């Protein structure tokens, strides 16, 4: 297949490296200077240093050239970036998969909602999500993801096309569940980083991850996702990875907050987007509007935006009344 990967951040570069041996891939970045650097160095030293880009990959800052005669477009921009690129893809009438995780901060919409208002209805579209650090995908380490589409036949066909022995891709049809799980797990990962940064131990981390999964599931099912999705790769799998992995940007945000670092300083030091910071604010607002109890998300927002001391926020969570677990 001829693939266009839009977005030359860490994840867009990693998926390009993973798929290029089996497909013809063009990698697009809106930054002409960055495109020139990647092409000249045959690697993305800005966002994914140390990994060579396959020789056959074409790098371009021209969106029309990237789309060209592509059979499939993989959008690896931020969720907000979908607003720019999807209308331009619509005119090409080429199937689209988005790889971004999170809510659009301005509209509080999930990616499929942005796609619904910017892409013509017959155009096949899907979301690809799951436990995946870009660095490990670029290394060729085994990874499993889920591709979900309202068009189940499309999801099954594209999953087969992109699947290979180092990138296992399962198909499904719960688009909402996949997107909610991929977004909110980043918020719980910030809380897990705070927990670890305060030295509260493995028991506390396990409890937080488990209760975080319950929180994600309550919120996700309210929005229309299915419980089994939250128990799968994109739910429990991605949550565990993001809350425990040393490569997790969102967990590192929590570690910094636990050390009383200012949030802007933490984000500057990362050099990458930490989606959970922005997602937490949107989810906290939506949860209040929907009447969904999300104490961990609320605690993260209190630490980030209200100056609550991390240890005090954790203590408030611990001091909550005892209740039935399945509630």
C-alpha cells in the first residue's frame, strides 16, 4: 500500500519506520526546515533521535505531495491538528486512520467527533490505539495495538494490511471506547507519577492504577464506550504501560509535580507534548457536566491548576469514605 503519515513527531516517525519495510511511505511535516533536517539526516533527531529512517521513505513539507495517490492516510498530529488536516484529506477521498490520543482542548471533542464534522460520511475512517512507546516501536520491539472503526470490515482489512510480526494489530468497532481509554489513561499516569515521586510504594501504585481504570470505565461508558474495550489493550494495557514505564511523558509530569516543580518548567524539560495535562482539564469539566465521579482526575487538576500540594491531594483521596469496590 501507499501510505501517507501526517505528523513527524516521535509517534509519526516510529510508525513510519515500522511500516516502511512493507509499504511505500511518505512522511509529512508542516515545518519545511524540519522536513529538510529529516531528509538530510535520514532520521528525526528532534523528536526521535537515534533511529534511522528507511531509505525509501519520502519526507515532504507539502501536504498535497504527501497525499498524492496514497491508498491510506495515517494522521499522527495532535488531536487539535486534526482540524487542519482532515478537511484537506476530505477533498482527496482517501481512507483515514488517526493515531492521536486526547480531547481537542478548544471544542472538548474526541477525534471521531472532529472527523464527523470534517470528513464526508462515506469515507472510511478508524482510530489506532494501544500500549505503545514510540521508541520501542521504532526499535522493532513487539507491540500490540487495536484498530477500531464503525465499519468493521474496513477495520479488519486495514488491520491485516498493517499487521506484521513486530506490530500486532487487532480490529474492533468501539471507536469511542478506544479514544476515551487512550485519552484518560494519560491523566491517571500523571497521578501515578505523583504517587511514585512521593515514594508511596508499589501497593499504592497498583491501587491507583486499578481505581484509575474504574474511573476511566465510568466515564467511557457514559460517553458510549463498552466495558470490554476498557479491559483490553487500549484500556488496561495502555494504562499499565503509561503509569509504570520510564518512557512515559505523563508519568514524568507527575514525578516533577511531586518534587514541587512548576508545571511550565516540567513541560519545557520534556521537549514533547504531555497530552494528559490538557486532557485532565477537559475531562474534569465533562465529568462534572455528566455527573461522573472522577476523584483521581479532580486531584490531578487541583495539583496542576490550583496549587494543591501533591501530598495533600493524595491524602484527600486516601481519606475518602469506604465504599463498595464495584461502584
